């Protein structure tokens, strides 16, 4: 015993080396997965401080910093959770070493050396791998934001990003060492040995029913919030509460309902006492009881993965459509004042058209006078909105009003309205089936239009309203102009827009834009610039969605992998015992296979249910980014669901192969 207590450094290093060889099935996946997630951290940090990005896309770093915080939290959770699986597997090993004479300080020293080696390997792989993979993602990001003329030299190795990644890696492994230190310091060999045979903390029966009721209420309320969302504004307000309710409901129901259902099956003799069902139900009950937290976590990871990938793909596919909706012609110009009522505006508009035509040939000027009014939709009426209402208040609606005459002229249409009729076009289903509505105190019959006349220029819920004539237009404008924010436009009765395409000489016209803007006090919106801006903003969001999706994918695989390994070593003992008492080998194998299948299938099924209920609120949430094409949204999500299910199946195949190797090892 004295020789062991006077352990030398070479012996400790020898034990560390032996542990790495013996536990390579645990250590290698842990190091690789930690390296992938920290490598993604390096990529995001390096892009935040990349000079090329800062100069050309100054808005991107703000989004990147926000997502980086979320990524750091996810990375920390996954790495700490993975370490807990490794520690669970090694409890028996630590207990035996302590019985054989190793002191706790020796175990701490061994743990320190092991984690130091893991940290060094993880740091090297994450920084080197992050830099190499970052080159590819850098090119991809710039392609998404329509910058194709770039070189790898514009993505240099970032010492700052490497330093921050090293600090993060060191901090995480220091936390792991402290957790392991506390774990071994506060437990005796007997307690460690007992814990090595125990699963996750079991739920007591007396709280199962209250927990089940809480889960049903929380999940139902989360689904209710998602399904009753009717506007873009309400989706923004409700999404976080809905996520929280679904999160609580999922964990509570996994910890209670699944166990209650299996206990109910045990009380049915005709079902339970059949050989196949007896072993399957009892084994599944034990497996569920000891792994509910892991199963619920995998469910939520899969849900977030589907939603994130779905939003990313939908946004990417809808980029060009957003550009076309925001600026329908190559050039757009807005003048203060309605040219139909304001003589000065009329002269300025005519002068502008004449000057543009002298610079380059124009195919046609489309001149439209509109008035944008913010009001509150309540009880079938558009009411005056209080000044204190925020942009994302669920009842707030933005209406763009235009006369029948101006609309027909600008859009080359032939709409003819009666005195008590108006046309409403909206992307919100809430306004697609209106029969009548009260506007400015008068009730109108509503003719709905499926055309998206506003596009994505307004992030909130919006309407395009065509009224009969100038008198109606003035009445409505004056009625709502009593709102504080709209007082200044009372005299002008809206603004005038000119949109046009050029037949040739675009370069000459665009050189003259600064002069025209200064002379007429307007801003000329150029479609190519809008495209660049949207690709820059949404391209950055798409890139972040891709990174978060990779992290969620790695995290899901990580949890599945360690869960299978942990269960594999536990089931190996049960497998051996069942064989020794004379049970048929094929029956044992079928029983375990059925249990594993159920445990794996349950999270993805629940995740798909969550995704289906979340579809409506996610669709409205995408409206903030200007994505309002329902068919685009549905096809993107269906594609993502198929991809995630196939990937999840591959994860099952890989991890179950490792599981069966462990269970069947002699």
C-alpha cells in the first residue's frame, strides 16, 4: 500500500496512457465532437473580426455576436452532458482503483492529465479544423450575399479568434475538471460502485400524475399559442412563451405519461404476461425511467433542428422573390405629398420624369399616390391606433390606401367599385375572408384580392386598400390623420411614388442619381442595391442558421451516441444474466431490439408532432423577414423533415451498431 501511496509521475502518465487506449470508444467521439463545436465557434468569431466583412457587411457582426452567445451556451451544455456520460461509465473504475489503494488526490491528478491532453487535442483540432472549414464557409457566406469575386486571402488566420477559442476551450475543460473533482471527492468507493449501476434519477410515483397534468396543460397551452397566431406581430410576441410551454410540457410528459402508460400495460394480464410483451414492457419501463431526461432532450434538439433548418432553407429559397416584391421595377422614387392634391408635388414629379427621360430612355413611368395609415383592427373595424402602440402589437395593422383611378393607371387594370365597396389585398389570412369592415366610421363590403401588392416593404401585418374615388380617399385620410404620428401628413394626404425601368443607359442614369436626389430631395431606390442589402442581411441569417443546424446535429448525435454506450454497458450485464437463466438467445435479442427501437423512435415522432403544431407560428415569424409564400414554406419544411428523419435513421444505425457490439462482447 505504501508503494501505491508514493505514486510517481511516470506511473500516473502510464495510467493515463492506458486509460486513453482502453476508453478510446468514449474519448475519441468526445474529442471530435467537442472539436467540431468549438471549431464552429472559431469560425463565427473569426468572421466577426474579419476586416473584409466589417468593411462590406457592417450589420453582420451584430447578428453573429448574438448567435455566438447561443452557440456558446449550447456547446457548453453538450460538452458537460457528454462528460457526465463518460463519468458514469468510469464510476466502477474509480471505485476499484480506490479499493486497490489509490488516494483521491491520485485520481484527481489522473483526471487533470487526461483532461489536459483532451483539451490540447481539442484546441488544435478546433482551431486548425475551424480555419480550414472556415475558408469554405467564408466563400459560401459571400456567395449567399452575392459577393463572388473574393479570394481565400480575404479570410486570413485570426489570432484573436484563436485566442478566444483557446480561452473558451480552457474554461470548459476547467469546469469539467471541477465537476469531476467534486464528484470523486464527495463519494466513497461503495457509493461510486452503486452509482455505476444506476440510471438517471427516477421519478417518484406520487408525483407522476400531477406532473402529467402539468405537462398536458403546458403542452396544450404551447400548442394553443402556436395555432391561434393570426398575425406577424402576434407570432413575434408569442414564440418565446410557446417554446417555453412546449419545453416544460415535453419534459413533464416524458417523465410521467410514458411511465404511466407502461405501468398501465403491466396491469393488463392478457397483454403483459405474454413472453415477448413481458420482457419488452418491463425492460422498456426500466429504460424509460432511467433515461427520461435524455429522451426529452433529444426530442427538443430534433425539434429545434427541424425548425432552424426549415427557416434557413425557406429564407434562402425566397431571397430573389423578396427582392422582386420589395422593388417591382428597377427604380423607385418617393415624393412627399399627393400629386393629385398638392400642386407643388405635381410639378416636382413632372419635372423629375422629364429630367430622367433626358438622361436615359424610359419604358414607362408608373405614378401612384398612396397614403399609409397605422390603425388598430378590432371587432371588424379599423380604429384609430393609440400613439403608444408598438410596432409589434398584435392588433396594429398598416394600411396602404390608393384610389381606384390611380391603381388602374399604375397597374394597368380595370377595377370598378361601387360607393360602398373597397378592395383589400393582404398576405395575412386574417384579412383574406372579410365580408365587410368598418373604415373611418363607415361600413364597406370587401372584395378580397390574392395579389401581394405591398410585398415585404412592411415587416408587420399590412393591407393594400383600393377605394372608390378621391372623396373617399380624403375622408379616410383625414379621419385617421388625427393620430399624433400622422398629423404631419394631413396636409399632403400621403405620398407619390414613381417606379420605372430603363431601356438602356443605366450606367449614365445611376451616375446622375446623387445629383437628382439632392435637387429633388428624394431617395432613388435601385433594385440592385436592394438585392445587395437583402442578400447581405438574409444571407448572414442563413449562414447563422446553417451553423446552428450543424451544432444541433452534432449535439443530437453526441447525446444519442453516449446514451447508447451507457445503455450498452448496462444491458450487457442484463443480457448475460438472461442467458444464464436459460432464456432463448433470439428472444433476448428481439426484446432488446424492440426496446431500442421504441426509445429511438419516440423522440423523433414527438419532435415531428411539435414541428407540425409549430408550423403556423413559424410561418408568420418568417413574415418579419418578408417570406410570405406558403407553398415555399411548406415544400421547404417537408424537404427538411425528410432529411432530418433520414439523418436520424443513420444516427440510429451507427449508434445501435456500436451498442450491439458492446452487448454481445464476451
